[in-house]
C-alpha cells in the first residue's frame, strides 16, 4: 500500500473509532497507534510544523517510534531539541517569525502562526502598538541575533509587549534558554491539536 493510501486507511480507522475531528489529516486528532503506523513522509507532513519550519526535527523523531502516548511523543521532540548545540537551538529560534511583523503583513505566516497571532490579538494592533512592537522586535534581534519567541496562545498582546520590553534586558544565554522554553510550549499546544490526549490511568501500550 502506498504511503498516501496507508495514511487514508489509518485516518478512516480513527474516524470509525471516533478519534478524528476532521478528515483532512493536518487538522485531525489521531490516536497513538495510527501515528506509530505512519510512514516517515506522512508523519512529517502532519507534524512537520510542530516546531516552526523544522521538518527535519520531525523526521528525526519519527525514527524513535513507537511512542507509548502523546507524552512520549512530546518528550522525544524536547529531548531532540535539548541535545542540540547552542548554535542549533539558536537556529530553531530563527525559524520563528517576528511577532506582528513582515510575515503577518505579507500574509506569509504558517497556518499555525497565523492562528496563534489571531488568538493573542496580534493581528489587530493599534498603530502605536504596531510601531512599538516593530521597534522592540528590531532591538531584540540586534541584541541577541535571533527573534523574540513567546507562546502567543498563552498570552495577550499587552503581556507580549511587556515581556518583550523586559526580556530585551536579559543576557544572551538567558534568552536562548527562555526562547527554547517558549518553543516547547508552542509545540505542546500544536501537538494537542493533532494527537488525542492521554487517557487518565491508561496502560502503557509498549
């Protein structure tokens, strides 16, 4: 069976079991068995933007299957990131867009980032807020060499502006670590939209 046909079969199985909220698989909640059975190409197609624009991380994590549950899948992603050298971690941070920046204005954000911007109200800034955000984003990147990263879905625009102001004063090592913490928060929420949650007291499938 070709990879696309296999994926469709797995999705149909999850639909019958009530485990899929949308038949378009980039927007589904798949069970862990279906995820473990995915070929690499389809796994990357579905999870390739859990870490923004980093499908190579997803491809590497695929080789660690089978996953016992959502928690194990998330842990595999975090462990891969943690094992990277500092330059690699900064490379991940550089894959994230400036908040309310050029990608938003040019409508070139990824689907996930666009939704996250909207949740935080970053697509509806006043002219004064937009000017302040642009200036602070520029100051942050000049100081640290990578963009400001924060989990927009856990914050509103006022809090984001406040944190951006405060974090501009930190040291580079502090901000690198803080940025990676925020990457993991973003990844956690993106995974939750794709994978069924772990059932309480569920037995380990491995």
